[in-house]
C-alpha cells in the first residue's frame, strides 16, 4: 500500500478520521521528542511536552494554512512549549531532598530503592552524552539528536528544520569530525538504545478522542474530562509497579541541575560509578486543557510544579519570566525602573524602542510581552533562538546583526517590518522572509545564503545588501599543513614581514599576494577576508573558508616554505573593538580611556584580568582550530621583569608581578590547549623570557637603532647577539626567531648607511641563528623632516604636518636574493686568521652555497676563504676579501 503523505493525512483528520492523526503521531513522535529533549535536557519531561505538542497541533490543525509545512509547524509548536516549560515549570520543581520521609509510603520507598541502581547507569549515560554534545555548535547538536534519537533521514530533518538536505548532511559530517570516533559511536549507541514510552501514542490518541480539530470550542462539557481523569488514574495504576514508585519519589532530573554530579570527559573512556538521583515524573503526561478532574488528580508535588498562569505569573520574579540578566537590566534602564521596584511583563507594554548592543544577551524569553515595540536593535549579542519575537507584530525596524541566528521562521509574522538587518549570522534559508510584504530595506550580508528567490515577491524592497553570502561557516574543519618541514627546509637568508609586508616600497607592481610570498614568514590580522565570530563555543574564525583555503594553497604553491601567523594585541585594543563602557579598559583619574600611543585610536586594556585573558585565549584557540594558519604572534611588548601598562606620562596601571603572571599564564593555557605544531611567538625585543620559554616557539626581536642618526653600535649589537643565541637555545621546536632591524629614519631606504646597517643585521642573524630577518624603515612615534618620499604623498604629509604612520615600511634589498642554501657550520663561530687566532667580534658561518661573515670587531678585517668566492655586496670574486667594521657580507661559491 502506498504511503500517504502529510497533506492527505491532514485532510482525513479534518474530515473526522482520527486514525489518520494516529499515523502522523507515529511518524513524528520520535522527531519531536528528540528536538524537545535537545532543548530541555530531560528525557522524560520531553515525553510530556511531546504529548502536549501533538495535542496542540490536533486542536489547531484547521488553522494550518499550508499542510505541506506540517513538519515545520509542529517544530515551532514544540519549541514554544519548551520555552514555556523552562520559564514556568522548572523553577517550581520540588525535589526529594525537600520531601519529608514520613510522607513516603514505606512499601513504595523500598521499591524505589530497589530501582535506584538500575536508573543510575542510564542517567550517567545521559550526562556523558550531554557533555559530548556540548562540544558541538547548536545547529550540529540538533541535527545529531534528530538523526540518531529521532531516527530521521537528512531529507526529513531538512524538512523539519526548514533547511536543505545538503545543509543537514554537511552539519552531520562536521559534527562527526568534531566528535572522536569512539565518542560518535558512544552517542550513536546511546541514542540507539533509547526507547520512547510504549504508551505515549496511546495517551495522545486517548485525549484526541475527546477533541475536535475543526474548531476550538469556548467551553467543554465536564463529563468527558471527568472520564478522562479517571482513565488517567487507571493508566497510572496499570503501569509497571517499580516505574510507578520510581516516578513518585525520584528527584527531578535535569542536565542543568546544580546538585547533579559533575562528570568530566577525558581521553580514556572511563565512566565513574557516581550516585545520581532519579527524578519525579508524571509519566502519562497531560494536555494543556483546563479540567477539574485532572487537576484534582494531581499529587501535591505536581500541583507545586504547575503554577497558575493567570495568578502565579504575576508573582514570578524577573529572573523567571525573563531569565537573561543582560536583557533584563537593559530594559530596566530603558524604562527607568528603580532598582527597588520589580519589573513585570506589563511594564514591557510601555516599550516602543529598545537598543541593546554588545551585552552578551543569549535568551530573549520574556521579550514577547513587549508587543508595542516598533524599533528593536540587538547588535553583536549571542542570540540563537528568536522565537519570542514572533509576538512583536508592531515592529517596523529590526536589527539582529552579529548574532548566531539560523532559523528565521519567527519573523514571518512581522508583516509590518519595513527595515530588517540580519547581517553576519548563520542563516542559510530566507524563505520565511517572503511573508514580509512591506519590507523596504534588507541587509543580509555575510551569511551562508545561496537561494535569494524568496525575495522575488517583495515588491517594496528598494535596498538589498547581500554580499558575502555562500560558503560561509566557522573555520574548524580545515587541516593544517605540517609547519615543521617548512621551517626546517627553507633556504637562507630567510626574510619575514611584519604587518605591512603586502606592500614593498620598491616593488610597487607586485600584487598583495605576490608581495606576501616574497617572504618566508608573514604575520598580520586574520586576512583571507575572514573575521572573528562569537559562537556558543567562544570566538571563532568565520567567513568563506573554502575560498580562504584556496588562497592558502595558492600562496604555498608560490612559496612552499611560506609560514602564516595571525597577530593580535593583548595590552591594547582599537576603540571600536569593545563598547565604550566595557569595564576592562584602563582609565585615567578622569575616567577616560588611556591611549596606548598618542594620536592613535588604540587604548590600553587590563590583560591581567581573567575575563580579558579568557577573550585573548579564545582568539588564540580559534586560530589553532582553523588550519588555515600556522600560529599566532602576540603583538605587544613581552616583558617578564618590567611593567608595560603605562600612559605617555609614565603612569603605570599594573605592577610587574601582576603583568608577569598574566603573560605566563596566558601562553601556558594556549600551549596546553593547542597542538605541538601550533606556533606561538612574542615580542621580547632585546630581552629574554625564561618563564615563557617552555611554551613559545620564538621571539620577535624588534630592535631600534642605538643612535638615531647613525644606526647600531658595537654594544647594542653585542646585546642583540646574546639575546638571539639565548633564544635559539631555550625556545621550543620548531623555532621561528625573527630579528628585525630598523632603518635610519632621516635617510632613504637605499642610502649607503641604511644598506650597511641592513647587511649588519642580516649577517648577524645568519651567523647567530637559524631564524628569520628583516630590515624596515620608519619608527612609530618619531616625527621628522626629510627630502625623500617614502610613499606617494609622504613628503607632502611632512610639509603640512599631517599625522601619519612611519612604522614597518618594507623595502626589498638585492642582498637578500643571494642563494646561500642551508646552514652547515655552527652558530656564533669566530673567524680564525692565517695564524689560527680567533678574532673577537668577527663571526663566520658556512652554508651549502657559501659563507656569511659579520664584523663588529672594531676595525676592518681581512677575510681569506678556502676557495674563490664572490661578494654579493662588493661584487669582488677572489679568495681574499676586506670587510669594514660594522658591516657584513655574503660570499657565494
């Protein structure tokens, strides 16, 4: 016999055939139960809500305009019931701990005790599965639950959730990748062994028999409900005896209950035998139907757990009807409600405008009471479920940008909307927007929308921003190319670029990508047109990941040894990174934010505070989870014996001990969470970092000239040598020490003295390390006049006194094109003259294709080599060469 579809069954139900609804219940009961269990976290209460969802669907079936959307409609009903349950039911639960033992019948209690051991194992498995699912984003958790517990196909899940089957398959695949093989098997086996109560469908159909789907009567005869109550009691008496008593005396089970045992998931699949109390249930469940008979039959504890919605709702505290603290506080401030007065749902009727940004709002429950809202702005929060907005039918302007929203169905009822902004969320399906017939402006950029046809019927739509859609997702499934071989196998000299390396002053015709891969090591912000995205798992990297991966592969094809790091500051932030009232800005005596550098828009932050460290560590781990990058660079001074949080007047805001502890704690936590192939480097300048050494791979030695007009001195170079050698000996592998020399700012990059200082820094690095080197022009904060033009318009900026940056301007020197090959000799070896005497300050190191020589001996030196070689800078080919003091040379075989 051919399987009837939903539409045929619904027509039969509306024609009075209740057996058709029995088929619908059979078809969807596991799906609805899986969804509800996912939302409330309690298996048995999920059965009650599942029952109520089907009864509501039956009563309102005649109001369903499009029977083809029955699955999605049922999903919305179940979701709303979950919200109601969490708001009204959960706070009023009464546990066994609060029940006097005298009230428990002795025989029942004995049977309850005998059931305890049997229930503990199941509840421990519940907890473990909950912990495992918490590793997944919300969208993937729901799909996994519906797939394994609801036993639905990807096509059925897509229909149920309102997205494509391809999207569901993608989410399921990503979820399986996140879960280790054994974890995925555990989840699968656990869900496979879960069975719904055998009488769930019978309970539903028993109550359906007394209802009519074609109308919703104002009143109902008393007699049928008396009979129903009696039937309910009879069913309870016929249930398995042990389950009966267990249901009466269990403590309410909840995955969120603070008194439940905590189970940590570790690498070894160990399940601790920890006591877990079972829960008090109403196994039969009940419909949301007023009935004297059914109310009278409730136990005392059940009456306590069922507040009267008309009277008790008014007595509920704000934390119950609006659980999100940030939302509650924002509305209280908007309405100017004094702290000593309660805020009630009726107060929200006064709201017409609400603007709450950057507050970390998660739950919108309670906002449904603000039915006169016309303008609502909830930018950059952490909102996923927007179901409460479906009641705000007077809204004309709505901005939900920068959240974590994927389901837009609650917006379909907001037909008065004229402007909608839902940029940078997790949206794939915009079909609910087809109902917004008055929409004039829509901003949906930076989502993952591929089909825009639902907008075709919006005749008033005049403004549409939709760029950045397609292939958008969180970056957590891209594999990292092994970095150690790229560090080890490169040729020398090996040049790196910090920040502005995508623009080389004397190679202006190179594209950004070509300029970047001129270097072997590069760091900057996220790049690849990606961005930071708040998720339930903290900050993550988000964007067109496949496009970014293609770009990474392209760069590696141009330079197979290319290493890419993400840099971010930890002592300062741009003024727009966080709200102005953010509590972790450092402020002066007038309460103003403290500038990190005079004339810039960056301000100091208190990185010693645990909350700030958590944010910074989230950023680092987001990079680690995204295989597009090889590591991070913490782009601020890294001091272990000096404080750095100071203003331009020398006022320090934190002490040395506090800063040192915060730095070491931060890199230790990052290293513990990231794999060994993930690189971490910090900016130590000329200083050493012994406490951080076990956790980091290298230092960015940003060195300033000792003399502003002439460059580096003998003593300054000796200090750099010592720190560089120490770093090579103490930092973890693979090492990426990077020495940066700064040019003489009053001269052009290719002046004789700048070229000489470049050779000094380059050969010092070659003879004392296996690291990277660069020599840049410009020093932050130094304002000076000169005749040459560093960049177009740069000379004019000086003449007119315009503020501008001079920092890290890259210039490519021909000296760096020498192909020395790989190191052969040891580091920091002194040159020996023809008499066999070592010359202090004259260093030489052999490479496969020649030698690097560096001279800070204090005088000109004669160099004799074993074979005829050519000096790259001098152009002389011979076995004997002369090298001035404070200079360096590469000799090629």
